[in-house]
C-alpha cells in the first residue's frame, strides 16, 4: 500500500515538473531558439512518462 502511495507521489512530482517545463518552454518560445526549447520539453515529457510508469 505504501509503495502505491510513493508511486502516486512520484507521479505528482513528475506532473508538477512537467507543468514547470511547459511554462519555461512557453517563455523560451517567445525568444530565439524555439527549437531547442521544444527539444528540451520533449525530453522532459519522455522522462515524466517513464517516471509515471515506474
């Protein structure tokens, strides 16, 4: 039961970091170098999915 709670906690943290990443990507999108910002966001999304799958 506690393992399940820990996984939910990790998932919640991952979602939080993904939202932070989205905010950063939105800021970066307003500047030159949008491609690198999107690439970083894709990498973050992949890490988030892997963390949530555990």
